[in-house]
C-alpha cells in the first residue's frame, strides 16, 4: 500500500493545483481587458487577484519543498524503480517551474511601475524604478516558464491517470486525508 502523506501536504497540493488552474484562466481574462485609463479600470481587480494568489502560492510551494526536504514522509528509499525516479524528476521540475513562474511574475510586475498590495492589506516594497526593458524581459520569462509549467503539469496529470487506471494505490496518496 502507498505511504500516507501528511494531511497538510495533501491540502497544499490541491490548493496549488486549483491556484495554478486559476492563474492560467485569470491571465487570459485580465490580458483581454482594455488597457487602464481614467475611464477603464477593469484590469485592476483581476491583476491584483492574479498577483495575490501567485505570491501566496509561492509561500505554499516553499513550505511543500521544506516538508519534502526536512519532513519524514519522503523516507530515503534505496532501489527506486524507474517510474519512481521519473516521478521524482517530474516533482522537482514542477517545483522549480512554480518558483520560476512566481519570481518572474513578481519581477515583471515590480518593473512595470504598478504597485502590489498583498490581499489589499500589505503594500509590498516598491524596490525598483519603472523600467520597460526589464519589465519586457521578465514578462517574456514569465510567459515561457508558465508554458513549460503547463507542459510538465500535463505530463503529471497523464501519469496520475495512468496510475488511476492501473489501480496501484499511488493516486490514493493525494485523495486520502
Ligand atoms: C505559478 C504561478 C503563476 C502562473 C502559472 C502565472 C501565469 C500567468 C500567465 C499564463 C500569464 C499570461 C502571460 C502572457 O500571455 O503574456 C501571466 C501574466 C502575468 N502574471 Fe502571472 N502567473 C503566476 C504567478 C504570478 C505572480 C506571483 C505575479 C506577480 C506577483 C504574476 C504577475 C503577472 C503579470 C503582471 C502578468 C501580465 C503580463 C506580464 O507582465 O508578464 N504572476 N501569468
Ligand atoms: C496544476 C496541477 C498540479 C500541480 C501543480 C501538481 C503538483 C504536484 C507536486 C509538486 C507533487 C509532489 C508532492 C511531493 O512533494 O510529494 C505532486 C504529487 C502528486 N500529484 Fe499533483 N499536481 C497537480 C495536479 C494533480 C492532479 C490533477 C492529480 C490527480 C488527478 C495529481 C496527483 C498527484 C499524486 C498522486 C501525487 C503523488 C505522487 C507520488 O508521490 O509519487 N496532481 N503534485
């Protein structure tokens, strides 16, 4: 039987999956709205929501990584099968890309000249002047890391479906609280 993951890890996994789904959908929604002016301010809410959820996600992902590194759930297991090693690579890549997406998004936003108020409560330090070149650079990195994340997540969900059809208990880890 597959090893039980801590309940907090399972909850954080599903918050992460839902947030990533929301961030993709919200990005297409917010970018299709008219550019801001005195008359049109529609973009503000979806941009703030995207940034708030993205920054919160960064904190959740860092916690999940810390649990993986320092927690007891990932017992050092010798003789891993090829599929288990592949799953480790997939998780490592997913974590790396989640962090890259969040940091590039934050940097792109920081150089755009628009401030970020986390959950409309805490003003994040505006530690840089507006800079169009750097805004475009980090915006491009944000776009490409997000597409790479989408590809890795597609692989991850395909693997989850494979295990579900095989009924080998791997998928149960993420559905058992
Ligand atoms: C896993 C986390 C994230 C995902 C999957 C994600 C996804 C996306 C996607 C798909 C776009 C559209 C890109 C385009 O078509 O140009 C976008 C745009 C954007 N995102 Fe994120 N995002 C994440 C985190 C963040 C964070 C943490 C911030 C800022 C604090 C942020 C700020 C922005 C901004 C300002 C844009 C507008 C375009 C740009 O300047 O790059 N994102 N995001
Ligand atoms: C955007 C969507 C998703 C993201 C970003 C994501 C991310 C992750 C990450 C980072 C891990 C590693 C957790 C650890 O440190 O142990 C993981 C594990 C896992 N995920 Fe997802 N996941 C997503 C969607 C899904 C879906 C839709 C399913 C199932 C239908 C799923 C099933 C699993 C399972 C079963 C594991 C444990 C695998 C194992 O321990 O070998 N995930 N996921």
